[in-house]
């Protein structure tokens, strides 16, 4: 019979292998997400930037129900700030989580983090200003969902900043990830629709153009809460000692990655590239 020492060594090796697998799968999921976010940046720059440069502002109104409105100087300015700076933070945010950049270029990491959070606050504020002035597309539930997302951006961003100032970098990293997810709420909103179209064979029950269907209402809150719940689940798995729990977490990461790829594929092929 194998000795207790050999059994312990085997269990330890299995634990280390599973931890390595979790790390690899995490980076694969992160890579897919970043690629999808940067595709979104390409769409924002090519479509909205192209519409502005060509003077064809009516193209923006074809995509946004509350787009460019003649005479609404404040609302139009808020829209411009929201869209243009969104491209900046979506591109620069992921750089904060790459260890090679964080470790080799700490000054860049600090300043990029400050720029990211400051810009995120401005973008979130501009988005809320548009909702207040023009009303949220989707009604009261959409407004409440926007308030939730904006509030979480501010709270998580401030906590990430405070933890960094206190040099509690373990807590800082967790709050920074939470803030990063909330800042990308608009992206998750779109990914949710892409995935729903894929799952339902392009039927998308519960979704309509006014964003008042059951699925629309779910996503108005889900684009903030679902990523947060998944993240907390990931933290739970990484800190757990059970091999079975870690293996279940690895399987969940594989499933999430495949779902994200599917949702992004639909967004890219149906919504982003044809418009760009």
C-alpha cells in the first residue's frame, strides 16, 4: 500500500497542477476578453470617429436612440466625452493587469491606473448626465441599472485607490479588478446580447428595440452583477483547498471562455464589422 508520505506528495502535486491549470485558463479568458474589448475600440474609433470626420452624424443616430440632438449642447458634449474617452479606458485598462508591465514599469502602472480611474469617473458621470437630461433608453429600470453601475464604478475605484495608497496591494488588486469589470459594463451589456442571440438561434426572446423586455431588464442589472458574481466565485475557487472545487472552477473557466468567444463572434460579425 502507498505510504502516507507518497499519498500526501501525490495530492500536493495534483493541487499544484490544478492551480497552474487555473492560472493558464484565467489568462486565456483574459486574453479573449481583451481581444474583444480592443475590437470594440476599433469599432468605436472607425464608426463614431468616421461619422464625425465625414460629417455624417445621422449615422450615429441610427445606432443610438439618444444620439446627436440639434440644440442639445450639453447632452451632445456628454455623448462626445462618453464615447471618445470610453475608447481610451477600454484600451488602457487591461494593461494594468499584465504582470510584465506592472513589474518592469511601475511608474507607468501607477500613472496609467490614475488616468484609468479618473477617466472612468468622467465617462460614468457623462453617461449619467445623458440619462438625466435625455432619459434612459429602457425607462426606469435602465436608469436604475445605470445608477447601480455608476455607483459601483465610483465605490470600487475609490477603494482600489485607497488600498494602493495604503500599500495593501493584495486588496488593491481585487478592488481594481472589480472596478475594471464595472467600467466595462457597457461592453458586457453588448456581449450579453451577442450570447443571447447565439443561444436562442437569433430569436432573442424577451428582448426588444425599446429595451423593456424581460431579458432587457435582466441585462440592465446583470451587466454589472453577473460579472461581479463570477469574479467572487473565482476568488472563492482560487482560495479553496478542495481539489474538486478547483477542478470545477477550471471547467467553469473553460465554459466561460467558450461562451465569451461565441458572444464576441456574433457581436463582431453582426453588429460591429458591418457598421464599421
